[in-house]
């Protein structure tokens, strides 16, 4: 790994870490506003600024301006940000990528330049147009460091190889490594990563909140923004004091929210979740709203909401998407996000970053169209 930036952090104050914005500029600016940023705060943007969301070009420009005007803002590269590298290297696969993806910073730039992407358009044409109009943005993205090292922390998008010298980590591994929380490293420092949605690690009640593993010295903060239907954009906050560092977080998402109208206590047997790649199911015991299923691949028994079970033409069963199989307890007045209120008998909600089902009647008939910060 060649592009490593050294940063000296203050001994006191806030270090705010945000990753996997994925072109969701409104969520990002809302999160910054709710953080009430102070001039002494440090902000680390830990990769995946663009792609997948609706405003990648605006997000990149905003963060580019923010980092150029504020010496306390630092940015690392993520795997999605290297799409400009594929452009400059004239990767022949890039055209299929552009034609298949709904959102990409390259497509947004082409629209701004007034260029219509056609079936016969070549990667060389796209490169010529975009390097003429957006050379500053492309150069800035190309020069982003792969990792930021401080006295106590290393910030990298996906993970580090378990080597005596972590700097020997291959760059591609550093920005694409899956499930780093299940691995280990020998840096002696906390390694803070995004890339892999934290909900993939959870078992009993799916959670999108940052995970701090003190034993492994790994902090995983990707809330699954854009990637997961229940995802959120997390801001992980390191509070530095004379007595040592403590951690907290806030988040925001796109869901409607409301106050719970009734108390509800979750059934302890209703727990767990389904996530990629373990979608295949064997139904065992159907009921009005949920079916007890055996999850192929894990052999777990899960109560799956009937509307989320798909039967193929061959007669096999699978979950339609990632989904919580847990119920979640709420009290009157709790602020909850509304994920899916279209099912019979139960609504899917998120409370304090955790996903679960509550019976109809817990939610009011109308929800507010803005999001809380937790």
C-alpha cells in the first residue's frame, strides 16, 4: 500500500468518522448539521463517497470543497471511488457498468456535460469528455490516500492484511476486503473501517449501529446506507479527553418516523435475520403472519414474514431480500423509523438502529416525513 497519510490528532475534542455516503448528499449534510460541527472537530470521511446514491457528483464536490477549505477534514478512498481509475485506464468493462447501473458519478458527469450515452459509445469517448470537463474532481479522487494513520487509530475503507507490517497490505484488499470484523490485524492500534454493512454481523436483532470490538481493536461503522433497505448513515464519534477516549454515534436515514402509540413486548423466540447470501429456506410451520423456516446454509430456525417468502417455479423457497425475523419491544412515545407498513398484521420498524416487527396498532395511521437523529 503506497498511499498512506499521517495525521496528528488532538488529545482532546471530537474525531468524527463517516463512511459509505454513496452519493446521498442530503443525508450527509443533515448528519453534519445535527453534529453541530465545531472548528476544532476533526472529520474523517472513510471511503465510498460516490456510486449507488442519487447525487454522487454533488457529494464529491461538497467533500472536495470541505476538505480543501478545512485542514481538519481528511478523506480516504473506497472501492466505489476508484471508478475514475477505471475511466483513466480505459477499462473495457466500464461501459457495461455504466449501462447497467442506475446511478454513477460518471453518468451524472456525462449528463452535466450534455453528452448522451449511446450503445456505440466507447470508453475512450467517455474518458475524453470527462477529463475535459471534470479534471479537478478526477485528479482529487485519484490522489486520495488508501489509509490514514494516527498515533492511536488507522482509518481504511475495508480492512488490513494480518501482517507484521500492515503497510504491506495490498491496496485492493484494503478497499475491498469483506467482513474485516471476522479477521484480525497486528497494528496495535484501533482500525476503523466501513465497506461491510454491520448488520451482516448481527444475529439476534439486526442492528445497523457501529460495532466496537475492543479485543480485536476493530471498529466497523458502515450502516448499510443505500445498500440495505433498512440502512442508515452513521457518524462514529471519538471523544478524546485527558482520561482516555470514549465512543458514541448518531445516525440518520430516509425512513418516515413516528412515536409508538402502544407498548409492545417482543417474543424472545422471534429473533434473527436473513442476509446475503443465505436466502434459501425450507418452510416448516406456516401461520397467519409468519412461517417457521429452516435457513439453508446456517441450519437456523427463523420466523419469516410471509410476504417476504418467495416460491420459485421449481417449488423451492427463498427470502426475497435481507429481512429481520425478530420482534422488537417498544414503549409508548418511543421514536421509531417505519420501514414497511404494507404487510398484514405486523409492521417492520427500526428503533435506535435495530430492526424488528411490531403488531399493527403500535404505529399511528400517519407518520412524519422526516428522520430523527439517534
